[in-house]
C-alpha cells in the first residue's frame, strides 16, 4: 500500500536546524515516505545531502530562484546540477518586482537548457507570470511540475497539455482559496502532485504554525474529500506520478 509523499519542501533551511530529527520522525509517524528537498543555493544543497532516514526516500533539487537572479551566477550552480535529481525551483516571479524581468527570463531559459542537456526534470515557480512561464516551457520542452500552483484552471489545462504536473500546497485548504480546488477538480489525476513547501503555507488545521512535511497529509486528505477519491487510490496515483517524474528507487 502506498504512503504519502511531499513533492516540495525546504527542510534544509535554518528553520529546522534545531529539531530536524523530530521533523523526520513526524514524517514516518504520518506515513510520509518520499520527499523532494529543494535547495535555493549551494550551501542548502550540501546540507540536504546530510539529511537521511532509513524509512524515507529523499530526492534533491537545486536551481536559481527567480528572486535570486541578481544574487547568484549559473557558474556557481553548474557543478551541482549534475548531482541533483531535478533542476529547481526555477521560473518567473513578477509579484515583488518587474524591474528584472529580462534577467529572470534569461536565467530561467538557461536553466531549462541545462535541464534538457542533462535529461533532468524541472520544478517550476511561477507567480503572476503564468503566460510568460507557459511560453518558455512550450519552447524549451521538458518534463516537470508547476509547484504550489496559483494560476487558473484554464492555464493549468494548458500546462498539462505540455506534459507538466500541477502540485497543490496547503493553500488549497484555506477557507477563502477557492481557485486551487477548482483547478484540482479540472485536471486529470495522473498529472497531480501534493506538497508542503515547508516551512511555508501550513495547511488547515495547523495553519499559523511552521510547516513540515508530515502536514502534507492534511492537503492530501482535503483533496480526497472534496474530489470524492478513495485515500488509498489517491496515494497510489500520486506515488506513480512522483516516480514517473522524478524516478523511483
């Protein structure tokens, strides 16, 4: 029988330095057996390699985050791309600033090219930039996931047509967040993933606390309840999706 998984978390951050062991034990207690650790810099990736547990299958990614395109260079990251299971999170974010859009696009495209050359999947961050993100993904074809998806159901269908997965974080459980649930109802299950984006976006009923991978259970169960899906069937589906995208053991 399949267990739960977290397709995107940042437990390699300093928020977990003091109690990482307990966080991993909580994952096992909650039947979370797979986890993608996402690194935003090389120090985080080095630390992620030290995170291990006999009952959890970890995968690791690294990429230049859109808000960091003026902070890091591709040359700093290049030796790490080959070590990673995926490239990301990469993409576009116009929420905070639109002053460096051209630089964001340049670094995004270069990392898509690197992922293609290494035959590695991509983890995509896109906020208030869905059309530009779509255009780049369409041109530089790869396989990957739109993490913590925040776009419309119409755009989600277009990403699915490109072969991309749509991942839902704890936001889908929020009372006023109607659109993520509508998206979930309008995409095929074989293109769906779930995540925590820990330490952020803690789902109900733990909202307001630091997030951790064990909480992905709340997001998964919320989707099952609202889509009328058997929990074990849903776990089987998302495990197949995760393994198809990132590769199983």
